[in-house]
C-alpha cells in the first residue's frame, strides 16, 4: 500500500490517495482544492479510482468530490 498525502487549499487541509500496489486500484480521500495535483498523480501512475471517501461533509473536505467522479 502506498499513501500519497497532498496539502490542499487555504485551510491547510490534506487530500490522500491510497494505492493498492498490486492492482493500481486506489481510494481518493477528501478531494477538495488542488484537484490538478491529484489528477496528475492519478494519471502519472495510471491509477484506477475505485472509491472516493469524504471524512466529513464540510466544504473544505468535499469541494472537489463531484469533479473527481467521472
């Protein structure tokens, strides 16, 4: 398992990408700001997003959720 921790937004939050090294399936946790950085990691490593998880429903944790669902 690989965990990418990405600092995002003006509130000093973090988004995470958790990757299963064997399958390249991944979970995105709290996609908020800086989606371009998350997408760059996803595309560079050729990850398959299996789940998107929000740890809470405040805007600073969920603002990028709809954009990540494609």
